[in-house]
C-alpha cells in the first residue's frame, strides 16, 4: 500500500525520530515504504517522509546502476541505524529528495561510512559502505535525525533557499505522487 509523502516544512521532517522497540513487527510498514518509494521513483525513503517519527529507512539503488555498477540489486532496510564512522574524504553529488520536489543541489558528504543497523527481521549488522550507496544511506539517515538536504547547504545558501522553498511548498506543489504539503 502506498502512502502520501510529507513535503518539506511539515514538522515530522524536522524532528529527531524515536528508536523502534527491537523485535517489533515492522514488515507491514517496510512494505508500505517500498511501495511508496517505487511509486514515486525514489531510491530511498525514510519513515518521517510518510509521517512516522521512527528510526526506519529503506533504499533500493538499482536504478542508479547504469552509472554506478555497485548500485545493482542493492535493496536494504535500516532499523535503529547509527553511523559509527565517517571517512575524512568527501565528494559532491547533485541530490534530490521526494520531500523536496523539483529541488536538486550539490551536497558534500563523506565518501565512506560504517553503520550499525538491523534489518526487518531484526538481524544485526555493522557494515562499511562507499560510493553512491553510502551517499543514499547518509541522505536517508539525515531524515531520521530530523535533517534534510537543505540542512547540508552552506549557511548562506540555506538562508537564500529556505524561505523560497517554504513559500512554494505552502502554496501547494504538484507531484506525480500523493503528497502532503506543509501548512
Ligand atoms: Zn530525502
């Protein structure tokens, strides 16, 4: 079942989430998140984007695999994730976000991360990721910290962009997927 996507400016996107209780059944919400993400043609989706303030995000980077072969077949669930290490080295990539329609910006992020997380069956992992996969994970991880791409811009750029985005989204932005605009 697909869910409407909350657009930038809704409170749920701007506050830190609660951790899930380990071993709680998250199969239904995980399925809804994948359904919603595929319908909207995204490569990642975090629970706050469907109005749930819980520590859960999903990714499927397969559609990036023409440009980034390592993205092929990568479909993962991250519950109660904690990034425990970041590389010094960074790279820049033009990101987009389903909660920020028609907005793309160059975002600088560490190239490599180590992350501790659980999957939907509560298997525990600590893994290293790099390249485009580390990029998508960090974007979604920001959402569970109550942050978006806008918070990654330089202070000057953010000051310029934020009021314009809020104005546009409050007026009501049209998307190919069901969306909840901010008041
Ligand atoms: Zn996003």
